[in-house]
């Protein structure tokens, strides 16, 4: 889907361009390491690990590309109950998030959803790109709701000052400090969707 000269791409659309999940994660890891100064392989995990997660959760992430270059992404995760509890307790590292930690049937009952990452490469950090990312979050999750998937709360960790500001703007509620770094927050899912939908509606005003 092309909007304002920026492509919002799915796994299928990336595949049509000859980009598989391993190649995608090589670029996303590059963006992460360029934009954060305190990452380690021990805490963040491997490309192979995350390529498998992204391959298994294609309904829960999108990437933005400009002139053929991936410039931003977001991804969410729905954990099995045991790992959801560990995340809420601040005891789950990125390197702990493997395919076997994921809930496989989102159509069964209520789901808690974890907003794992939202990242924009530094040269492209504009209000318009952020709103376009949030618009893609809104449209993607709305699509799942339309298929009968139910979400209770959305959780997130504010890893950086910018991340905490975004969570505050969206109205997230502080839950507890993460044992590694950052703050764990949550928001009722319907409230989150109203907030993000409102922001997405302002895309035409953004620069």
C-alpha cells in the first residue's frame, strides 16, 4: 500500500519484492543498532530468532519503505500465558521471545497483546512518518478485529525517553519497572484503538 510516497509493506508484499524474513531482520537489526546505543546480543536476541518470530506473526507487524529502502517498522506479539506473566513482571528479555513463546490461536478467547517495537531510522523521523506508522498499526489491528480476534489490554515497554513520551501521549498506564531497563505500561485495547485512530485521522495535517 503506497501512501505519501512511502510504502507500507506486509510480509507478502516484501516477498513479492524478493525479500524474505531473514533479509528483513538484517535491515531491522541495522536500524535498531543505529538508533539505540545500549543493545547487546545477549539481551536482544539473534537475527535467526527474530526472523522466525516475524515469519510466524505476519499479521502483527508492518514495515515502511521509501525509495525501496526500509526506514521504519513496528511489531506486536501475543504470548502464551506463562510468557505473558513474565513480560508483565519485567522478567522477559527480547532474547527470550521465541516462536514457542507465542500464542498460536488468536481466535480462542481474549488476548493480551504486547507492542514490542516501533522504530524509525533517524534521518526519517518526522511527524508524518510516525503518524503513518500508527495508522498502519490501527488498520492492521482493525483487520484482526474484523476477523473475530478479541484483545483485552495492550502492553508496552518504554525503553527510551522518546518511547516513554509516545506511551504517555497515547495514555498508557504505568505498571512497573522492567528489571532490565524501561517501564512496563498497559492500556485497555479499545482505548488504545480510539487514541491511535484519532491520531491516524490527522495524517493529512502532518509534515
